[in-house]
């Protein structure tokens, strides 16, 4: 009833604006999710969404004051964000997406000084080429999938705006205007001639003479000075208050946009690329408004940071989309190709972000600019673009390595790492790495990049074979790369506190630096004990950041061979980690779960290398405690759960017959197995489900467990069979198929009915190994087929006579499909599967021949009882393989 009343009073036709605002606020609060409570019904969600949308689309009337209207907009934005986050709302319909993005863009600029924009009721996506159907350029295929730019330790939680505990008073008087520092930084470039129009358009700092650098592509808006800003108006007048509310609307719109990005498929989102990402303007035309307009013009540092976080979220994962960009060749056509348009947008992003970099003074916002640059560098196809972009980024970021704020320093190093990691490798990056530490810096410390306008010039700048590198970059052949020396200087502790990138601060390591005491193997036994004792003590700190760091450090220490074989240290570490696993801080629990996963890994290593001695010395009571704690942690949030299930699999693998027979363990074992099975079947993240499948595979390796007899066996096989057939993530399917192929004896698979269900599930999974809606999964389809074929051959090698009727029936119905996949599996040759295990051609043939020999023996006893013989069928597959490869059977 209250929802219906709120919807009625929140309607745009309601004349009483205060009542309308209160109603919208109430609706927004109703849309908040409460843990453990059911969310709003779908019908109410839809009505609320439309109500909030109509409020945002409405215009301010003359009888409504500015502050009330801002509060109305804030409440509507809060409501939509709650629907997207708490209600897990997915935006699928084009008109729904277009209407929402239109009002968000309108609110993003609400009250921005010097700007008033009119937006249509809906934005429409541009027609994009089928970028998702093509492969990236070959140079990018070799990039390690594990490298993710946003994975630094200092990263803020994804999808949330960084909280600024307070606006520093220093920021109030230092808005990022183009002051003396920026002009000084850019002066060397401005004094140089800009005769080449292409160079002028692409260079971040090169602007026409007499023009303000910021206004060269933007209208003549002025940043609000410190005396006018919302943070420095001491009188607290109505104008200051209004600016503050307007800034809150802009921040709310950007926060809502960030939530919307997670609710929209990337391939759909990129259709709206041009509405939010800047593009180089045509001659005589103004720059279109975009997220970079806010990053460059908004007087609020927090709003600028929000805009950069949104832009960073758009850029994350855009490698496939941006891979079409190309401007390395001159295009003389009557129209502008899409590849050139995207390349132009990439160049404009570089220009604007570097402009924002030198203009910014807020450390929090500066960190976001650098993170955004790192995301751009990680996804842009530089091999298809004219060189020079990376050099400008490289030279502009170097001064920030010594910034006073640690987050700025960390993000600067991350950005340099992204540049170095750019494929193919590029000659431009090679040249940058050969420069001495002072290269590219003038006497005042400002960046003055070398200009090369073609790949040929870059190649000429590099030293030829046999030529010393000092001819190319002015450095001696004996001088190590300055970036390498910088990284080493950060890893080891300096005796003197110096933080600069000048040559003077890189003398010989032996005279200035000493090894960091945390390099454990190099320490004497007494020092190792001191380090361990310190960490165990810090694990009880009341500061959650200290406690989380200590828990993670223990997880690293437990991997050292000099410590992991010490039963007392393993026990002390286990108790400390289990203590942190019950901490109220989610971050502490996540780090503790990761460390528990590492600790249980060492249990398996010690079991395999040290044998019975270690198992007998390890406390049964502590093992039971670990089992119960990991089971409880498997019900926690996904970041904890993913490592908790990994730990469960290891502990269940480690259990000995004496533990399994112990009544005290019986209930804990059953609960832990049910936790793993339910996690495999759950809607958790793919990482969690992957780890759960991996954990069940570890469970199957323990011969002491009653696999095939206990009731949980049927549930485990059923869960894995369901996943291998239908999970949308192919890596999870691969891991489930691998788990199904682990049991080494036929009795471990249980009854004939159960064995045949697993066989049928794998056959179905093999046939569906190319069925996916996500094109990114196709690259795993070959590994999936390999793993399924291995599992099928494994089952055939264990089958007994009662299993044959179902096997024959399946082959009679799907023989051609199975045969073609097995034949392809044999032809694949040397291949590293998803588990990292090399299987060569001979091993695969041996597995097939082993299955044939086993089935021949069984079927020989059933002469004349079956028209389809499995062994004969497999012999035909093997003969076809021999014929295709030119081999002859022995």
C-alpha cells in the first residue's frame, strides 16, 4: 500500500513539490536491499524505475527552487542505483538503456558552471561492426590473460567510488587551473613550431599560439576559483549551498552510471561510446561534451574523480572493441572509416587525460587519472596507431613516481608496468627503456618527448645489431635500465630517504642499499624467528588493515620450504589464520581465506614429500578446527568463499583413515562435502565455482573416503555432470570434466546407473562444446573437448559388462559426432590443457588402445549378444587416425 501511495505522490503531475520529493525519497529507500530479506517484486521494480526516470526527465519549473529540485534529482538517482545494485537489474531493452543514459548524461552536467546542455529523451546506439566476431591482432593474442591492470594491491573496491574522508583544505585553494606549474611543464613544447597539423592535433600540449591550452578544443569556460568553490565559501550563502547540491547531483549521476555499466553488456555499451568518450573535433567545430569535460572542468575534485572512475570502467575490458582502431596509414577516402574514428578517439583520450594530469592537484583525483591512463594503455592497440602516444605518457608520468602521496606513486608504477607490457613489443617502448633516468626531462624537470611521426623513424632511432645502445638513447651500454633500477630501489630498503628519478639517486646498490629483512631465506635462524613472531603478534592487531596484511604475509611465509616443513610453525600459522577468518572485517576474512588456501596446499605437499611422519605429528584437533572453519567460511561472500572451498578440498584430501573413522570428524566431513556440492550448483561467481570443482577433484583423490558408496557421492557426481553440460563458463566446465575423470577405480563411480549418467553427461557436453553466447568463451572450447575426450576414454577403460548396453546405445545414436571429436583429439598432437598437463600424441593413442584392450576382454564374453561393439567402434576411430596421419598400427 505504501509503495502504491509513494508511486502516486511521486508522479510528475503532483503539484506539491515537497510532497513529491518526500515520496520519491521514500520510494528510493524502499528500493534499498536488506541482507536476508526478499527484494521488491518485479512489478514494483518496473514501476519504480519508470517513476524515477520520469522525475529525471522532468524540467525545473519556475515555482520550484534550485535546492529542492536538486534533492528531487538526487533521490531519483539514488533509487535507480539501488535497483541496479540491490535488485540486480539487468538493462536489456534498447529504449530502456537509451532513456536511462540520456538522463544520466543530462544530470552529469547539472549545474556545471558555464555549461547548459539539452538532451533528447533517449540516446541511440551507433551501428558497430561485429568486432566481437573477429580475433584481436596477432601481437595481442600472446598477452598473458593473467595481467590485469586494475589488479594492484592499492586498488579501491571495484564499482565503488573512493570515499574522500574529508576534502583537504589544500585542495580548496589549488583547483586544477592552468597555473604556472602547468605552463612551465608545457612551455618547452609551446615554444616549438607546430607546423604539422597532424602533430598539433595529436600532441597533448601543442596548442595554437595565443590560445589557452584548455580552451583550444573547448569553449571558453573558466574553472571556479578557490574563492568561489563550494569548498571554500566561508559565508555559507545560498549560492555556495546551491553549488554543493548541484555537485551532489553530478556525483549521484556518475555513481548511477557506474552501476549501469555493470548492468549492461559491454558489446551493447560500446554502441554509446561516442556519447561519453571524447573525439577529436573537426576543424572549426566545438568539442562535444563527454566524461573528460567533467574531469577537466568540474570545480569539485570528488566529481572529477567520479567521472574518471566511470571512464575507467568503460575502458576496462575494451581491448576487443578498440582492436579495430588504426591510423598508422594515411586514409584518403571520401568517408572516415570506423577504424580511424576509434583511433581518433583513442588519441583524444590520451590528450585529455594528460592535460588533466598536469592540471590536477588533488591527490585522490590524480590517482584516478593515472589509473584511467593505465586502463587505456592496457587496452589500446598501439601497434596499429602512429607512434608517439606512449612516449608522451611515459615522460609525463615520470615526475609522479616521487609524488608525496603513496597512492599516486603506486598507480604511476602500475601505469609504467602497463606501458612495458604493451605488445608486440613496440620499437617505441624499446627506445623508452634504453633512455637514462633523466631522458625526456629538461632542466626544470618537465617532460619534453622526442617527436617521431612514423614507425620507420622509431626503428631508425633504435640501435642496429651490434651497435651500442648509447647511440640510440644517450645511455652507456653498462648502465642498467633506469626503470629496473627504480624498481629494485623500491624493493630493497634505502638507508637514506631519497625519492627522485634523477641519476644522482641511483649510485651503486652495495654502497647505499641493504637487503630488506623480509627476504626470509637469506636470514639466520634467530632473525627468521623474529620475523615470524612479529607477524603472529600483528595478526592480533585491532587495526583491520594491519591484521589483513599480517594474515596475508603468513600465507606467503607458509610457502617457504624452510618453514612449511616445521610442524610447529604450520600449527601456529593455522591458529592465527583461523582467528582472522572469524574477524568482522570482510577484508581481513578474505586475506585469511587466501592464506588458509595456501596453508592447506602445503599440507598436501608435505603429505607427498614427507609421508606419514608429518601426518602423524599434525594435530587432529587443529585439523578438525580447520575443516569446520573452512566450511563456515564457504558460506561467506565470494572473495572469502573462493579460497574457503579450495581449503576444504585440500583438507578432505589430507584426511587419513583414522580421521574418517573418528565419530568427531564424521559430521564435519559430511557438512564440508555438502558445502562443496552446493557451491558447485550455486549462482556464485565463476571463480568460486571453478574452485569448488577443483576441490571436489581433490576430494576424489583421497582413497580413504567411501567414494561410490556414501550418499554424498551421487550428489557430487550429479552436480559436476550438470555443470559440465550447461555452465556458461567453459573454464568451469573444463574443471568439472577433469574432476569426473579423477577416480581411479570403477567402484568409485558407484552403480551402473550412476556410471552411465556420468557417461551420458560427458557425451552431451562434448556435443555442446561450441554452444555459447559469449564469444570470449570460444578460445576455451578446444581445451574443453580435450578434457572431455580424456574423461570419456578414462571411463571406457574402467567400464564393466553391465555398463556396456548404455555405452552401445549412445554410440549407436551419436557415434559419428563422438568419433569425429575423438579423432580430432588424437590429431591435436602436443597440447597443454587447461590444467597445465602436457599430453602428447603417443599418450593419447595409448589411452585409446588401453580402452580398446579393456573392452575387448569384456565383450569377448558376450559373443553374439550385441550388434554394436564398443571396442570395434574405437578400433575404427584409431584406424582412421592412422590413415590420416600416415601411421600403421603395430
